């Protein structure tokens, strides 16, 4: 909450999540995979139009876009496999580069369980 002292890093709980990310070689428009096709693949995997657009825009601007965070690695890998499957079924001209990465977040101490996680 605003104005409330945050717990020190030492008193925070480490939370490990698995991020599924789309990566591009260059932070520019993909000349092969058009936005509509990529969005169709991500929608087939259960992402909303807004979530698909955010991931694509981040990949376009920075070379990397997060598609989702998962508590279990197997959940993340299931999404990676689904993206590959639907990419073939929906005939993407070039396979998307999708990665599953382990990432660490710090969450407030158990005394402050309502505090949002921070990076």
C-alpha cells in the first residue's frame, strides 16, 4: 500500500515461476510471420487478443515478449508444445522461437502476504 514500509529483501520469500517467451533475432518487423497469423496461433493456445498483442509488440520492440508465467515448468512446456503444434496447423511460414525460462520473483514476508510480488 502507498506510504507503507516495504519489507527488506532479506525478509522476502523467493518465488520461482516459469516464463514462456517469444524471441526474435532482431527487434523489427518479422517479414515472414505476419501479425494476424501469430495472433491466430496464440489465440488457439488460449491467449486473449490483448495478451497476444502485448507479447508480439514486446518482441517487436525489444526482441523478446513474455507470453505467460506458470507455477510449474510442465505447464509452461505444454504451452510451448501447443504453440509449435498450432503454428504448423495454421501454416506459419516460419516457426516461432519460443523459450521456457526459469525466473525468480521476490514476494513480501508472510506478515505482508497481500503485498504484490516484485521483480
